[in-house]
């Protein structure tokens, strides 16, 4: 019965590999659909913060003239849109629409004594036009706040007295400044309104009127200001998000999402769903970067964002600073205009790459009818890969584990389909590179066990017991039953290199089986727009390394628990300290470069820049420097030196990083493919150079210090 069960499991193992391969094939059409979707939106929009221009203009001798000149300059430089905010008393004063005073200042203005026990806000409009156009939005905001106010005038100018302290009055959110909207529109520049959720409660009728007014200025997209989208606060009671989303659909308006926010704006996912994902991703250049970065660096950053992260809107911030050395106020508007318009600048560089200025369209994300059946096949294949990994550590469980995996996945799909798909994608992405390295370790073991070699006329067997004796340790050499030393079969250098390269290629193909599982299962527009993220990816950065190390120590014949215990009991030598230091440096660098918060050293930035300019797409540094070369060198050395397994474990970084490249779902799929291919090619070249260097060093050591070689072999 037990033998029959083993036979069934061996057949099941073969069948699981077939299922996994079928799953890879099923994922390819899904990948092709995604690539077509990623080509459906290529235009980019350059947006400047209008409030920043107003604030910079306020610090000039002639603010209105400065504003007019800079609007024209930015338009000619390539800026297509101005972002405008909902107003406040402070914004309106900076814009020159009105002036407000405290009770004390108003009394001084009128040469009167300050009223006792009064702390009101006094508002004067700066002219008849301002009173006509700005007065209604001020009164509307005060009415909404149930503030008490009355008419007031001074010096031929009309205004209001609001029974509210200035500190409170300046916090009241008002509608958009109609004079600013008119100025921008008349300058031939598009408008991007920034809506907030500070006007409470949500008013559907007022919002409808606001959007209707904005539509008159050809507004087709809105951006949100603050940590919530409009209507998010009242969603639970009034279903306000749905109401606002329906208004956006009514006026054919989409939304923009800001990249790299610490926390997504509340309600953005639901609003995106209501608008059928009429969403464009936006990158914001900070005020400091706009002031300090060179035009070339800004252009390179924008190109990378458009090409690698599906960014279609670029938000430019301006600022003014006091320069004591020059004894004047300096601003960044001219620098940004130069970066936009110069030859080879932002507009030229992105246009040459196919990203022309214009109104960005949402991605065409409609899925074909055969999408779901293919994703079901990919899911079954992902379960197969996970089962194969479990079976590598727990023999004889392929059939029950796969059955449980299928049933459990189906149940989880009913409860939370997104969680099921992410779980299977994560499990498969961990399983594929781990299985690849396990396969490699088994190949190494099979080449170094069961061979015979005659040295000095004596027949030494490798890993075989003498007749009538207990089994001996695999990989060690025995003479007459006594352990002599660790030895490997004699293989020529060319043969070793051929085997190493062959194993590297096969391991790479097995590892890359995890990539189709990711883009096949997570084939949804929400991942491309980063409305939903592939959770748990950080586990992928360490799990295969740990699993391969466990397999080497506890499952592979070359290293047993006994040898591990003996290794731990060895005295600490300078060699061990150096080895530990090297591993620590590699580990620290690897962890520091993992995730979005990692900082690249200067030398890496230099190499990355050269690769980007040379190939158009830069391979991942962890692949072609930290991963592939150590693995190829380790495979080459493993056929002679038992300590080479350490390089194989380090080299697993390259295998898992290839799969992790496809986990960046906001990166176009063809970019990920090119990146992996370049990383492999570059890594193999560097690995071959390391092998050649080792051969030279090894020859010198064999001649001048053979004891070192014996130490690593024994």
C-alpha cells in the first residue's frame, strides 16, 4: 500500500509540473491583453499650481503684471493646465480680490477707538468687479456656516462685517475664485480644479451647480485636496460618494490620483469604481526639487515616471525664497520653464519617447470574455507550484495538498476574490524561485555522489559504503571504510562551465514560471492604477533565501544536521569573521535596497544612469550585480568546492528579484520583460568575468598556497 501511494505521488508530481506549464501558457494571452491596455493612453499633461504663482507674484513689485507674464511664459514652455483650489479669505486677499481686518485694525483704519468686547472680521472688496463676482461666494460660505454678518463700507469700497474672529473666518472654505478661472481660461490654459471634502455637509445640488460651472471652462478631470475625496465624510449616512460619482459621470469628468502619498485619499477607490476607472495617475514635483534640481534631472525623472510607472499627469510646484547673498527674492518659475522648453528638455524628451502633450485618456481596461476561464487555469497552476514546494520539504503529500489547495482557493474566492488571487500569486512567486534553487542543489548533489576516482593507485569511493559496513556520509571519500577527505569527480573546466551555464538557464526558466502567475492572476486595472496593491511582496524578498538555506542544511545530502552542529562548534577564526562581514554587507545592502524607501548609493546611481541612457530600460541592480553573477560562479565552483553552496544561496537573490520585477504591477509589462532580459544578459557576462578571474586566482593559489585550497575542499 505504501509503495503504491509513493507511485501515485510520483505521478502526481509529474502532473503538477504539467499543470504549472499549462498555467504559464494560459497567462500569456492575459499578458498580451494587458500590454494592449498599457498602449491605450500615451498623452501626458503638465499642470502648474496656480496658487504658487499667485504667492510668488505677491512678493513682486507689480504682482498683476508678473502674473500675466509668467502665465504666458509657462504656456509657451509647454505647461498645458493650471491647478486651482477652492478659495478662502486668505487666498482671495493674496489674489487681490479683497482685504480683511480685525476689529482693532478696522478701527485704526477709520481713525476710531477699538470697540470694547468685539473681535469681528471686517471685509472690503477691492472694486466693483470683485464685489460682483467674489461677493456671492463669500456670502454663500458664511450662510453655510450660519455666521452673522452685515454690510459695511469704507473709502468708497463696499464690504461686510462678520461676527466671527479672523482665526475662524480664514478657515471657511469657499467656492472657486471665478476671476481666476476666467483669467486662466482666457489665457488659453486648461483648468484642473482641486476639490476638498471640507464643505460639510455634502450638498448634491450645490455640487451639481459647481461642476456645471466648471464644465463651461472645459474641465474634464478633478484632483482632490486633502486626505479625503469630496463626499467621503458623509458616505455612511448619505451615500454621498455615489452621488458625487454620478455627477462626475454626468459631466464626463474623471479623477486624478497622486503617486506616493503616505496614505491613499479616503474614498478614492470607491469613486474610481463608480466612474468606471476614469482615472489618471499624477506625479508631483516638490517645491524644493523644482528649485534645486537641474533641468536634465527633472526631465529624466519625468521620463522614468511616464515610461516605468504609467504616470500621465505631472504636477509642478513653484516657490519663492529670500536669497541674502543676492539681497533679493528668487523663485523657481523660470527654472521650471527652462526645464520644460529647452532643447532636450521635459517636453522634447517625453515626446521623443512617445508621450506627447495633451489631455490624458484613461486606460482602455475592458476584458475579453475568455478572461475568467484563463485566470481559473492560472489559479490551478499557482496551487500546483505551491504544492510542489510543500512536497519538496514534506515528501508524499502532493495529492492531498493539491486537493486541499483547490478547495480552499475556491472557498476563499467566494469570500474575497482579491485576497485569494493575491495569496496564490504570492505563494507561486515564492515557490518558483525556491523550486529552481532546490533543483540546482539536487543537480549538484547528483554530480558529486556515486562517482569513483582512482588517485595514486588507490580506489577511493565518493559517498558509498564499503561492503558490509554502514552507509557513509555522501560527498566524503573513504578508503577501506575510513573517511579520508571530501573530493569531487575530476571534470574539465569547459565541462564545469557548460554544466554551470546549463543549470543557470534551467533554474532561470523555472523561476520565471512565477511571473505569469502574478500578471495572470492580478490582471485588473486597479493594480495598474495602484488603487490596489500586491500585499505581502516583502515576504518574497526573504522567503526563497530562507527556504533554500533550510533545504541545503537539512534536506540536501551535502550538509547534515550533524555537520551543522560541528560547524557551530568550530572556533571563530579570521576567515569566519571575513566571511560573516561579507555576508553582512551583502545582506545590509540587499535589505536597504528593498522597497520604495531604499536609497541607492552614488556609484549605483551612476551605473543606473548609464544603463538607462544606453538601453532605454535599466536592469535591476540586485539582479545583474548581487544575484546572477554569484549564482553562476557558485554553480561553477560547486562542482569542486563544497563551500560554494553559500554563493548559490546568495545568488538566489537574482532569481527571486526577477519574479519580484513583475510584482511591480504599475510598471508596463514589456518594460519588466526587457528589464529582466537585460539583467540576465548583464549578469551572465559579469558571472563569466568572475569565473575567469577565479581561474586565474585559483591557479596562483594552487601554486603558492595549496593549503588554502585543501581547506575549502575538505
